[in-house]
C-alpha cells in the first residue's frame, strides 16, 4: 500500500540558492509517515498516551532534482517493515502533476517505553493494525 | 543590563529571496532571552522540573534591513519587565561588527503551572534572581 | 474578504513543552498571506520574475491558547491595507472545528526593487488585482 | 582532519517527545560542513558569486541517543572525498563534554553551474584548497 500526502512549498522552506532546503524533505517524510499510520488506523497521540514513543533511528535521502517555492508536492509513502520492534518506510517525492521523482528516502523508527527510554515491543492492539499497511 | 548572544546565519535560515527568512529572528529572540536568563542565574530546565512553564504571549518585530548567509549576528537582549507574573524583553539584532540595527523586537512570557496550564506566580527562589536582570 | 488556509500540526512544529512553538505561527501567517494573494489573482513567482520583492517590515502576534501535534488549524487572513506601497494583513488562527481563537497576528510587507533593494511602487498590473482583496 | 563546530540546543529544536527533532541534525551537519570548508579556506559566498552551486545529493543519519534542550553539542566533521566532482563528509555529534556519540551521518554534495543547473567541475582555485582538508 502507498499513501500519498501533499505539501505546498513555502518561502520558509527554500534557501538562498533558490530551491527547497534539503533538510525539509526529511520533515516531509514525517508528514508522509504520519499520514500512512493514520490511514491504517494508528493514532500517534493515543500511542504516546499509552507510554510508547517511536524515535527515528535511521534516515536516508537521495536528492535527484530540486523543488521550488509554490510547487505542490506529493509524498508517496510505502511500508517496508512494520513489526513489533520497528517501522521502516520508503518515500518518493514528486510534483503532484509529474512522474519525475525529485527525492527518494528511507526511515526507520523503533518503539521505546516513554518512562524508561528503553526499546520495547509494540502492544498487540497497535500491532494488529500494522497488518493493514 | 543587556546580554549579547551571537548567531552565525546558515543556509537553512535564508530563503529564495536571498535573505534571512523573517520568522527566524523570532527564534533568535529566544536564543537571546535564554542567554539573558542564564546570565542572571535562571536555569529553565530547573524551572520546568519545578512544574513551571513560561509560554510566549506576545511577539513584535520590526525589520529594518536584511541579513545574509554567513553573517555573524549579535542579539542584544534587555529586560523590560521581570515580575512574578511575566517577563518582557526587548531585542536589537545587528552584525557583530556593525552598529546598524537590522531587526528590533519585543516579547512577553507569562508563567503557567505545568499540570493545570493556568497562570501562576513565579516562586520566590526564581523571582529573587530576577533582580539581577 | 477573509481567506482561510489549513495547516495540520506536525511533530517538528512542536517543542519540549508539548505545544506548537510560537515561531511557527509566524510562518503560518505567511501561508495565509500567500493563499490570500493567490485568491485575488496575484502570483508571487511572477512578481519576483518582474523584479519586485516584498520583504516583511513588521510582525505582531498575540498567543491566547496553545495548539498541539495533529491539530488541524484554520488560518483566517484578512487584508487591512493593500496599496502601491505596502500590504498589511490580519490573521486569526483557530482549530478548524472550533471558534476559539488561539493566535491573532498582523504583518506588513513593503515592495522593493530586486536589483536596487530600494522601496518601489507596485506596478498597475498587480495593483489592479489588489482591489479584489 | 576533523573540524569541530558547536551548537547549543534551543527550545525550537526540540519536539513534543521532549528531545531534539531528528531533522535538525541534518541542518547541523551543514553547520559542520560549512565550518570545515571555512577552515580550509573555502568561502561559499565567493563560490556562489563565481556561479558554482553545491547541492546536496545524499544524506544518511543514524540516531543512537537523544539530545535535549540546553545541551551543548559538538559536530565533528571529516572529509571522506573532496574532488572536482563532489564533496563527501562524515559527521559525529556528541555533547561537548562526553565521548558518547549521539548521531552519526554522511553527506554528498556535487557541484553545479548556477546558470545551467548542470553538473560542473570545481575550478582549480577552489580545488587546490581541498588538499588542505
């Protein structure tokens, strides 16, 4: 399953070279990831209230072509792994009306216990939803 | 008393118009404010651990002249009011080696109870330090 | 005329106090402003290509109540002044499904010549569109 | 050669999970990279004025342990490749007074012609300085 989120590029996302600053795509991967999880029924506020955090442990991004102020981007997010130990996603970012891929990426989250900060296993009530992804 | 913090402007602080994005100066006011409070002996982590938060209630900024990538800025912070109810600061931002003021600003924080979210009075142990400012 | 833009609050918009960082609303005023100008037919890329920039000269914000991760916000933008010399807007931010105002604000832009950096008058072709706002 | 830059973590760098947002380290890699280039005599403003841009083509980051508001971080930057076609750097981020590594990373920039947007070769006057790194 691939979930597509949209993002309209703002002035504050660009830099003095006239293009979107590369760090912002990492933030937009997060928009894609949260949207994906929402689509399969996972509410991250509920998960946090249950004492489970999901820190990022790895990020990779490849930048193929720039985007600009006022571009409307599509963030295509696909799950690579959704286990009780980790979530891994792949991302493809392109303009909504173009197939050409601008940025590709990968992220890995693990699950931790909010109190102890230690690695934890995802409870069944959330894990069962992962099957939707 | 005026406390001066320094900030080196990064690519990610600029925008496609070639200058620092105006929203970033609001963040740099915070750098100035935190540095000011540190200088008078106030540790914001300790204050948060004591259950006191200090949300911003007002911001004002006047932009006179732009800054650019690689500029080294001075953020001059002065206290206007430091009471048990609020903190108010004024800011002047200029290049470290120039008197010309680029941005001026004002901020107001109030104190709130972390648990209730309600307005609270600053405890004496912090208030007594405010006299240093 | 009031134009409403929407924004879904992300993790990266919040801070360690658990709420949206105050500097981000200043960025969301920009989202509102750009959306307003688009609604009356003004394309900022075209304006920049015509050698006209529109730097911010004043910002004011009053923070009444916090927003949180995953809130969906409405940014209501109204023009206060749209002349050949400046644009002034007022903003009201609230959750899309609530009337309670979280943040109010004001901004002023002036028009400058991209080459000289000096204040300029907005050309008629853009000014005539301002009447729509 | 390793060049170390410092960064004091701000409220606006943290998120609602109480730690530094992972996207910010990507920005701090840039602080490390610019500082490294400055140390070997490369002025990026001069390079841009000469019509050479240096877009990021790859980013990787591994997150081992969190940082928090008010931490003072060291960004250790080492060059992996400095050729006429690309720059590659590795990063290690730790607290200034601790050896424990919080975040490691990698970046690749290529050189492009500002006018054409095409890949270009770094001119000798800049390449000769690369030997210092």
